[in-house]
C-alpha cells in the first residue's frame, strides 16, 4: 500500500474520532458565555449558578461510567456514533428550552454525550495508531478540545456583539431577534448544532478498532483495517502480536485492582486528579466572570478570553510536535512547574489589588500555555497507553470519571467560594495542590514514548512476575 495513502487514511480516522474532543471543548465551554445572561433571565442564586454550570459535568460522570462497559461490549465506533447523536440532541434542546429546568436537563444530556466521547475518542485513537505516531495522534484529541474551546469562545463573543447591535437598534423581534438578540444565550447553544450533525455523519465513515475486533474474534476485519492504516508489510506480525497479548488477558472489573493494572490505575487517576485540580476548569468555565471582576465589560472579557483560547490551540500544537520527541515525563514536569508559577502570580495580583484586566489576561495565557502542552494532553495519552486491551475501556472510564468529579466539585463550589474567600487565595490553593505532582512525575510517572501498547502490557506483566517471584522466595 502507498505510504502516503495509508498515512492519509490514518489521519482521517483520527481526526473524525477527535471530533469527540471538539465537543468536549465546545459543549462545556459554551456555558462560560451564557452564565451572566441565563443568571439574569432566571434569577439564579450562587448555588443555582453552580448547578447550571456543573450539571453537564454530572452528565459526563454518568456517560463515562456507562461508556467503559459499552465500549468493551459493543465497540468503539458505536460508542462514538451514540455520543454524536446525544450531543446534537442536547444542542437543539438547550437552544429551544422553555424554562430553567429544561435547560439544565439538556445540559445533563449533553454532558452524558461528552462523557461517552471523552472516554471513547482517545481510546479508539490509541488502538488504531502505529507506535511511532501514537502519542501525536492521541494528542489530536486534546488539540480538538482546544479548537472546540477557541471556536466556542469566538462564537460566544461574536454572538454577544451581534446581540448588542440588535438590542441597540431595537431589532429584537422575530426568530433571529429572539435567538441572537433578546436571549442571545440560545444562539450560543444553537451554534453547537452545526458541527454536531457533521460529527454524526462522519462517524459512519470510520472503521472499528482492530484491537477490539481481535479481542472479539473478528480477525479478518481487523487485518483489513491494519493493512489500510499501517500497510500490508508487517500486518501479519502486528495481528499475531495482538492475538498473543489479548489471549493472555481477562476483562473483569476486579482485574483493574490487581498487579500491574493496579499500579497503572493509580497513575492514570493521579494524572486526572492533578490536571483538573490545577484550576483549568475554573478558568475556562468562569474565566469571563473572573475578567469582569477585574474590571472588563462582558464583551471585552469574552474578547480577552478568546485570546486565551488561541494560546490554548497554539501550545497544544506544540504538544503534538513534542509528545513523541521529548516524551511524556519531561513535558509534564516543565508544564507543572510553569503552572505553579503562573497561579502564584495570579493569586498575588488579586490579593494585592493589582488585578488589572490585561495583565490578568497575560498571566491566564501563561497558565493555559503551560497546561496545554503538558497536563492537558498527557493525561489522555498515558491513560490510553498503559492498560491491557480487555480492561482498557473500564480502566479509562475510572480515570476519566476522576476528571469529571473534580470538574463537578470545582464548578459547583467556585461561585460560593468566591463569595467568602478571596479569588487570589483560590489560585494560590491551585498552585499548592500541584506541588505533589512534581514529585509524582519524578518518582512514579512512567515514560511510554516509543513503546507499543503490547510492549507496555508486557512490561507490567514482567513486573508482576518479578513481584510474585520475590514473594515466593520470601515465603520459602
């Protein structure tokens, strides 16, 4: 097979799958532009505001919990298609919601779809990508998240400015005036429907994961896909390697807490915890309101936040380039230290009353830049590399649920915390909580650059055998 054709097919498959990441970014971040508008229309109290924001994350937890089992049983492709349908339905439901309860219900539904996509997209990419580009391809998922965030931010800012012009000219009658003028938050949700239908249609064009097919005794189909992705040369060896590894695996949930799987699970959960407790969710969900607190108007804060979105995309592209060159550990260490410094400076600015708008935007850009080439993509890359095929879906589900639990906690309580605790103190807390991650990266974080998924699995098994041998020697 022509190598260029093979690479083009792989990129197409991975880009379609990465649309799940686009909706991770767009669906969860579109809320940042609607908070002030929805809060004013429905008269939300701080706890209601928190639930409006966190409701989607609650849906994500449920979606992720179910997606792991569905993915292992029915396949990765069907999961992606289900996620696409749910996300499109959510966008339409939010747009035409008649009251606050209906709006929150469809936010929950959207979160359910995001949860499925967040688990399945990087899992699928990891299983279909050759070793030498796997890190780069999984990072496409994080790149798609950043693109979704950026487009959502620009969409929100554009719709808000259009709304201001419609209101100023008195043109708020009719459907356009309603969706984009008097209740512009509806237009912000409607904008999500366009890529939503594209995702639904594109999911019909991608193949199933070859690893999942072999695990389910569908070797002929798997071989065809492997030949298309990696070329016919070496396809037989790849298929045999997969069969050998999968034949030694079991897929029970209890197996996650045994031997090498247990160690891998601790690593994946720790990466998810530190990534979200860095405060990234607070910055992206409440960024515009934080900038408003620093003195910017709603329009200016959305515009300034769009700049942060651009920085997010640029530095995720850098991660695409560096992931399979510098490796996971080095990027994570540099990024974590950078985030700690940025948060410390933001916290001190707020506490000293020097939180000027543009300086704050600059420091938020610095935080997002360090996060985007390290913690953001690395958690998804590593959690999708270090587990055996038959438990990978469930294992990634557990690690991803940690992402959503942390997000739900921060999104629910940040509006209340900022009423009783200085915002600067909250950012200093984010800086402090990341200090243990520096030690974790140095002591426990494995380097998986250049290793095939099968080699990583065999490494865990070798460690298990070594431990068992030592225990037997000690007991003899």
